[in-house]
């Protein structure tokens, strides 16, 4: 396999070719604040195992983290509870859209995985049980790992999502009725939407996820976030469940553990090699960034680097 | 990561400790011929990238390939049709047991992935369209790759499964009613059950799957079964869909692409490193070999080798 | 309620007005022999409690009984087993199309009601257990009640349905896999399709169902087919389950217990008052005769006679 | 049919025999205020077509109306909108429990019928659109028809249900997310729980429903609540959908249009003959009053009076 590893050249080439491609997708229109964002932006950042960085396009533009935060809330809970955590949420892909309620009734309130909205709500409930100020705890983790103390929430985004968050309110109440949420629902949803609104850029996000390609240890801060076995397991869950009902497609076409958010961001990583982040707000029908997916497919094809 | 790589010692240790562990599971009881097999057997075989082999226990005992054959029928169809194939079957995990019918009605007869029974039946239908003697074609592939010309079907097993195969008859007829099966159903089911009855041992199976850890090229015969990109994609589908509704659990605990069969066999592999096969007929509730799963979890933990 | 009770005049008026109405629906196209039939025919027959008859249009034209036979097979089984029968099949409406498989998996092979295809197959299985020649038994009942010894099956129709009966084969095999069918599936399906092919006309059908509006006693032959309580219960099941997933609509618009078949026939009745039959092959999207439904809605509106 | 019609004697006999029967069921335990009520009470009231009344047991004890109010809110909306109403809610039985969410996702937020909680919430939304004070409008109807101006809501019950109403909050939010609820959800739920808490006794309830056995005209007040055709249609919906997923069972065993509530009340009626109400707080597993069902089955058997 003599594939190119000149990351800078590769990401610039792919970036250029995508800018001229017609199909953009559309920014998430069910969240008013996200619908306002110009879909015609794209940033890319690669952080390799030696700390080298490669970047192109709008990699410094801030965006809200959205569902990508689910990986971090999961890590925070997993740190504390280890395997016990799986009594509250499963690790299986769901075969249904991210916000589906149907399965929950059959599964007695135990969401199939922590990256569905249902699963993420349960994880938030766990964190509110574990910490007196779970948002502060999460921000501490994020700021240390990304080495950017300025990262915080965006109240406008949080309020905008809450104003239209009927489906999440429905999920939280259904799970509560089935006994798997303990906290007050309003407080829980406030925390959940605050988490989703955390704002950063492609560089921050790449640094932030580096611990998952370094056996659980953050290379910037030196903090051991998870042990090696735990980090491997988070990667496995990202691979099987990280892209809603497009997880199989992403594994098939890209072949990296990763997670996407409706702001158009994607983070993916190859253990011991690199973290790559993309941001482009236009989404496909399944809610994943259209150009982000195209970029990553081209990136693993050109570099020949994937887990498979 | 200073993990042990003395495979022979590792597999013997794990094998010994599993023999003394109480919980065996039960051999598949819905197939009369399989129910007769003594569940208290276990074989292991490892084939590394340099052709070195490591083995222990009942690795020479023959068993029927069962659902593991679905990977090979898929490869045969993928060879010929490449991406076109995905018009007939998807690549997403299903979130339901391997023999479920419910989803098919909503999905208009296009099974979510080729490793559900529904998906495997569609792939068999495709092969009957492509080849005048698809079973001969499949056996040719299997014999060359495993370097064992004696491998063949077991008519007793095939007949036994057919005699109780109501669920598969139901699936085939449902898909036919939805327009995604073209062949005569009786002929299709005969072919399907013949495929499942193909009999080999742990060594054969490890050699047979080596092409998937060698970028599509069989190291024994030198045949290029798939191109590198295709091989990578088959591995991705094994990871997300290879263990029925325990795929997430397997990715989480073992972290290798793999496939199991109800005869108690499992094959798993790490690209560029090794293929490992286990056989132990006792199954857990989800239909996967209980000791096989335990072996593989211990194996990737002790060697520190997984894709994540 | 001073409504008209001059049945002859009423049925002629409605018949005339329907003939000029544009929308016909289409004859069942998934059964080749039924697809050939000219949809532009319509027959009506009313038999009142005193034996008076009223008829118009193509009431003498023969058609196959199709799903209406499910009422008669149910009566035959209910005669023998009374309440015991409900261990094999339920009495609840299903909320899904007549040939759906999805629910069966959750309900462990016990169909929700005897008028779904699944339920009718289980009833046929029961009859094959109870009688050495169940078809002869069924024909005896039909011939005596309709006072027409010439009624028989139509082998062409039966063969035509069997040739395309994939969905029913799927249902029978699924139920067998779940343990609620005992007979050989081929023999069962032959019996089932024979039943559906029984051929009669609007007059025969009205006479045949008169026992259900006479407390279980056939006014022609004097045979007590069911006791009064049983007859009442069959009527209740017709009302809640007789029109697939249009049962609520029929109860709401027509307000009579009844049963339809894909040949375009409908039978409906008002206890102690009348039986009315219609035949018009054009079906709506739910598989019920379009003109038949329109006729019956107009008929109960004009006569002011319904159970509600 | 020479059945007894001495209602007083019949209801006393059945009442006595039920008091000595062991199986009571349990009062609804998910609503704290209802769980407190002594399950060992039973009241019966019959109002015949000539205004004669028959009563026994605890017929004067007050209870909350609960789901029975869904018939009245439906009538209020149907009065104003007639057939237009069915764009917002269907008339088909659902085949699932009263508080299920699963179907709604497939049905795009249009509940299958107005007697599921989902359907009742949509009807409440319609009423809030139609009237500035819908609760006053509803109470006016109830007070006039039952001829009891003292009937009102019970704030304790309403608050108790609201405090545990997670499932209803989930339903309302899910429907809102699917576009079929227009009002503010908190206000809607307040109205909904107020409706359910309306408190009356067996006599009030029998008088209140008399208009449905009198072609839509209340015999006490003379008000024409619905026209004759509308009244008939409400009866049809009660028959097919009035008892959650036990509607078929009720039609089969009792054979009357009716509606139950989790307070243990049931109202049933035979057009042109009588209204019968029962109240006994012990519920069966499907949420219907156990003794109430037994009473009504015995009542229609002994009197020989049902719609079938």
C-alpha cells in the first residue's frame, strides 16, 4: 500500500475539489439559530500522532458541537462508573433515526446506545447524579483537552434548540415514565441543550478528541481521561453508533470511528495515527454533513488509512 | 503498549482457563443435526500475516460453516457487481434478531444488510442470476482459498435445516412478494441450505478468510478475490453487522471485524496482522458461541491488538 | 325515525346513482384470475327477516367468496370448540393491513383476530385437526344454508391465487415456526385457497348468512348452526375486524356487522332485520369494494337501519 | 328471545353475585389520588328509554370521569366541525395500549382514533382553537345533560395526574413535533387533566350519555347535542375503540357501544333502549374495571339485549 501521507497536500486537494462540487445539502432547519448559518463554508483540521497539524478552509470558524458532545458526556460518565454504566444504556446500533421513540417502549426505557438522543439524555441524567455542577465538569474536560480555556456554551443556540425541542421533551418524559430518568426534566433538558451549544472550531475539536487516539491520554495536558481499554471501547461505540442510521454507511465508506453533529461538524480518528475534523453546515437527508462525509471518504481513500 | 505477542502461549492459556469455566451455553437446538453435537468441544486457530500458525484444542474437528458463509457469498456477488449490489441489500445494522421479518415490510423487501437471513437470501438470489452453478463457484473459491480441495457440503445438515426452516421459507416468500427475489423459491432455499452446510475446520476457516486481512489477495493461492477497497468494505460490514443484534457488543468487547455461525464457529481478523478462528458449539441467548466470544475478548485484551 | 323501508325502491335508486358515478376502483390485480374480471358490474341482494327478497343488477352473476369464507370457517371451528378456540386466535382488531407479518412476531404466533390472513390460516389448521375432510364439511354447511347444492370451488381461481400466494406462504411458515400451525403447510394452503375459491352469487350469499341475523338458526334449512350467544359474538367480531384496517370506517359509516372479500363482495346484516349482499369488483386502496361500501353507506342512511 | 327485562331484579342479582366473587383487580396505581380509593366499592345505574331508573350499590358515590370524558370532548368538537374533524384524528382501532407512542411516528402525528390519549390530546387542541373557554363549554354540556349543575373538576385529582403525567407530556410533545398540536403544551395539558378530573356519579353519567341512545337529543334538557347520524357515528367509534386494546373483547362479550375510564367507571348503551353505568375501582391488566366488565357481560346475557 503505497499511499500518500502528505496530509497538507491531500486535504487541500480534496477541499478544492469539494468547493466546486454542486451538492451542498442544507443547514439544519429545525433549529432556528442553525438555519441562519451560511451552508457554503468548510473547514478541515488534521492533528497527527506527533502533534503535527494540517488545516485548510474555515478551520478557525466557531460552530456549536451539537451531538458530538455525546461522546464527551459519555466519557465523563464512563470514567466514574465503568461497566456499571451499561445498566442504564446499551451499546447496540439502533436501526432507527436518532430521535425515534418507538423502540424505547419495547426496550423498557433503556436506550440502545448512548449516541441516540434518548441515550444521551440518560447519560446527562447520570452526570447530574454524579456531579453537583456537571456542566462545569464537562467544560473543564473540554478546555483542558483542547487547550483552549475560552470555550463555553452559546445561550442563544441553547435557547433556540429548547424552543423547538418538542421531540427531546417527548423522549425525556417517555424515559421518565419508564423509570430511567431520575432528575427533574426541565433541569435535565437545560443541561442537555447547554451541552449541545458548546462552541469551538475544527482545531479545538481535533485536540479535544486526541485522547481517544492516544489510548485515553490527552497529549496536550497529559491527563489520563480514560484507561486504554475504555478508550478502545468508546471508539468501538463511535464506529457502530456514531452516525445515526448511517453508521453502517460511514464504516463502509470511511472506515474510521467518528461522530457527527447537526451543526455540520464531524470528528473521526485512527488510533495511533491521527484525529481529523471537518465542518460544513450543509446536511444530507440523514442529518450528517454532506461535504464532511465526502471529504472523509476521499481522505481515507487517498491516504489508504482506515481501521479496516 | 507492551502487550504479549507470543500467540501460542496466549491461546493455550485462554483455552485452558475457559475449559474450566462453568458456563458453556447450548448447541443450537432448532436444527436437529446441530443439537446432537457435544457442546463441550473447543478449537482455536491463528494464522498470522507471515503465514505462521498457532492452534490449540479441537482445531481439526469439522463443523458446518453456517452463517459465516454469508461473507463468502457476499464477496462472490460483490466481485461481479461492485457498488451495484447495494440496490438489492443495504449495509446498515438492523437492531433486530437475525431472522426478523418485521422490518422488511417497512423497507419494501430490501434487507438492511447482507448478514441477516433476509439479506443472505437476496445475495443467494443474485448469485443464482450470475452463475449457472453458483454452489460450484462458491466451493471453488473456498477450496482454493483454504487450500483444501476436500471441502464440500453436508447433505444431512442441509436436509436437517430445511426440514425445520419455516422461518427462512417465510422470509423468502415475503421478499418474493415484495419483488426482491427473482428465482424459484425452492431452488433458492436448496442453494441457501447447501451453502450453510459446507463443512470445514478451524484451520480451513482461518486460511479461507486470510484474503480479507491481505487487502483482498489470498496469500495461499495468490488469487485477488477482491480489490483492496472492496476488502476494506467487507471488513466494515462484518464489524457493524457480523453478530446479529450483538454486533455492538462484539465491537465493544473484542474490537475486530468478524462473523459467527450457529454451529459455534467465529472468524475474526485484524488487517495486516492475523486471522483468528474459534469453534465451540455452546451458544449464548443471541446465538453466538459463548466460549468463542470469551476467547476473543481475552485474546484482544492480552495481545493489545484490535482495530480501535 | 321515519325512514323509508321500501327496500326494492331504495336499492334500485342507490344502484342507479352508483352506476353513473365515476369512481370504480380496480379489481384485485395480484390474483391473475380476478384481474381479468370486468370491474363495471354490480349486484345487490336483500333478504329480510320474513324471507322477503329484493334484488337488482348483477345479483345472479357468480363470484369467488374470498375472505368472506373466513366467517364460515370460523363458525365451523367455533361450533366444535366454543371458547377454547380463543387459545389459538384473538378477537381484537389489528390496526394493520390484512396480510401483515410484523405483529405476529411480537404476539408469538397467536394472530390478533380470525379475519386477518394469519388468523384464517390458524382456523384452517384447526379445521384440518377437527375434520377428516374439512372442505366437504364446509361445503355441506354452505350448500344447506344457501339452499343451493351446486355451490363448489373454482380450481382455476384456487390455482391462480396459489401461484402468487407468496405472502400467505410466508405467513403460514412464520406461524408454523412460532408453533401455532400443526398441519403440513402445503396441505393447509391448498385447503385455504380452495375455501377462498368457493363460487356463489349475491342471493346465495345472503341466504347463507341469514343464520347470523336469526340467532344462529338458518331460516332455510332450520339447522341451528350456532347458539344465540355464539351468533352474537361472531357478529361482534365482524363489526370490529371484518374490513381489515377499514373496520372502524365501516362501523362509522355503515354501522352493520359485515365482511368483505377481494372479489368485490360484501355481506352485512342487521340482527332480526335483514342480510344485505353487494358485489362489485372494483376495490379501493384498502382492498374493499368501492361501490359496495358506497351502496351500504347510502342504504343504512336511507333506511335509518343500523345497530347504532 | 324471551329474556328477562326486570332490570331492577337483574342488576341486584348480578351485583350480589359479584360482591362475593374473589377477584377485584387493583385501583389505578400510577395516579396517586386514585390509588387511595378503596377498590371494594361498586355502583350500578340503568336509565331506560322512558326515563325509568334502576340502581344498586354505590351509585351515588362520586368518582372522576377520566377517559370517559373523551367521548364528550369528541362530541363538542364534532358538533362544530363535523367530518372536517377527521383530518386531525382517525376512526380506526389501534391494536396498541392507550398510551402508546410507537404508531404515531409512522402515522405522522395523526392519532388512529380519538379515544387513545394521543387522539384525546388532539381533540383538546381542537377545542382550545374553537372556544375561548373550552372547559366552561364542556361543563355546560355536562351539567345540562346530566341535569346536575354542581358537577365540576377536582383540582386534587388533576394535580395528581399532572404530577405523574410523563407519558402524556411525551405524547403531546411528540404530536407537536409532528405538527398536529397548535396550542401551548402546558395549557393543553392543564385542560386535558382538568377534563379527566370532572367528578360525578353513576346516575349523573347515565343521564349525561342518554343523548347517544336518543339519536343525539338529550331527553332531560331537550338539547339536540348531535344530529342522528352523528350520534350513530359516535356510538360506532365507542364500539370499535372504547376499551383500549380490549375493544374487541368488550364487543365480543358485552356487545354494546361504551367507554371506560381508569377510575373504574364504564358507560354503555343500547340505542333506543337504555344507558347503563357501572363504577368499581378495581382494574384488570388492560386498565378496565374488572367487576364493571363482569357486570355488563352478565347484564347483556341475562337481558338478551345487545346490538348484535
